[in-house]
């Protein structure tokens, strides 16, 4: 759980830093696999920050629901990668989207199965 908390915190710091200080990063957010750009991207970036901050807190404090929530989030990310790969001009097509999704789904399965052990 500690390693997952640190991973969430590192992602929060990297995402927040990019969104605040790198123009190319704060100009784009991806929600449900669809790119949001401009002011709407900058306005919705704090939602991502809140997700990772909540994950860091939940894993750090060993909340029993954290592994399940993390697995669900990884499933969401997997779906987003497929949608983004197909719909975005920056995507690389369905085969790569499916490969990326398979990686995230594998992580989700591992996290969901380990959930009982991690929360104990």
C-alpha cells in the first residue's frame, strides 16, 4: 500500500507540475478518452489532481476500499486508452490502444486480487 501511495503522490506531483508550468501539458486533458483542450482543459485539471491525491491518501492510510477503487480507475484508464488511440489525431490506432489497455487491465486484475491482502 505504501508503494501505491508513493506512486499516486509521484503522479500527482508530475501531473500538477506539468499542468501548472508546461504550456503544452496544461492545454490538454483527456476525459473518457476524448481530448479536452484550452481553458476547459485547464479548468478540469484539478479533477485529476484530486483523484491522485485521494489515491495517495487512501493507500497511505490503508483504506480497505483503496485497492478496489484503484483497480476500477485502472479499468477506466484502459478504456480511455482504447478510445483515445482511435479518436485522437495523436493516437496510434486500435491495435496499440488494445495493447495499452491490456497492460492497464492486467494491473487492475492484479490490484483487485491483491486487495484483500493489501488492506489486511
